[in-house]
C-alpha cells in the first residue's frame, strides 16, 4: 500500500512520560516528542533505540507500531510485549529518561472516502496497531466494528478505547473457544449479511490473514493487513525484512519496512 503523501522521517530525542505494565507480558510506553515527528498515518511505525541494560547494548533498533499519538499534547504511545533483550531494555525506561526514536516509517492504512462500514480484526498486541485507524474512522464518521482476540480476557487490550470509538466491539478468546476460525468466519459472514462491509483491516495473525483472504476473495471486498517482521535498518536499505507477495500470477519480493508494513490482503501470503 502507498500513501498519497510521503511523510518525512525524523530522528528525535523524546522524554519518557510513563512506562507501565498493563498485564504480565505487555507495557504501555508514553513519550513526549517533537511535533514535527507526529505527522503519522495509522499503521506506520517507529524504530526505537534500545538503552543499555545489564552491562550490554542492543545495537539494532526495535520496530514498533504506533498505538496513539496526539500533536496537541506532543505525545506518542506504544504498546509492546516483553519478548527479548531489546524490549526488556526498553521496559527499564523511567519517567523523564531521554529516549531516541526514528520515524514515522513505512506506509500506513488507506481509508477510501466511500467507506461507510469497516471491520477491524486483530489479536493481542496487533490491536495496538489498529488503534490509530479506529481513531481515524471515528473522526471520519465511519461505522466501525472491532473484533478483539486474545488467549484469555486478561490479555485483551484497548477494549475501553475501542468501545469509545466503535459501534460494536466483539471479544473472542481461546479460553472459551470463541476465537476459533469457524466462529470468526461465522461472525464475519453475519456482518456482511446484516450491515455490509466495505473493507477489512487486520494485523499480525497468520490465521486471521488466511480467513480474510478467503472471505475477501469470495465476496470481492478489499482488505489490508499490517505485517510484523524482524528488521535491521527500518528504511529499506538492508533487505532484512523481505518477504514474498502474490501479485497476479507472480511471486514478488517486497520489503515490509519500505513497501509496507501495510499491504493488501489479496497480495499477502500466509507464513
């Protein structure tokens, strides 16, 4: 996907406002950032510099999608999972620490002017990537349905935010079996029959991508997916994040950081 207006990239020092746990695995980082770096399209990401931790340094930055941003308050927010050395170093940031980030990077979601009903489906931290899109849809007066998936209710995130922006929020979990692909397909088909759907948007989940590829193709409905991928440079130079896409009858290699991270569901290949 390509946004019509290219956005400038900045390397900026930010100030940590807070960096708090929201459950055992995830933290919510809020930064005060220069306004010039906050011209953000939903779906874009920043490259975060990992601070020194336990006497060592992670030299590669960590890509992280934007959760929320507010130009009036000069703030940008991230939700992230404590997964490895880099994110655990970021988790040690304290209030008033100075933290270097680069962005905004990549191409974000495209919301067409004729969209009246859209559906967001994501799982876990993928919900964070879709939060700015939900804000944009609300501002545009688009009817928004959000399906939030997680292992259990304790790992559901951003539900209050989505409830404030959406006509309908549906929660599904592994614990009660409601997150099964059969149930998700039933939910999606009911939406298309009852209210109509102009476009689907998702992030991260391979199972959800497979489902949406099927649904979008059968019903001729467009879909977009924000892909997660390991990156080194984040600006398209190192080709670390290349993955295959199906375009027509050809398999084309694209860089997730540069040509993405948002792609058409019809082109993205399950992994």
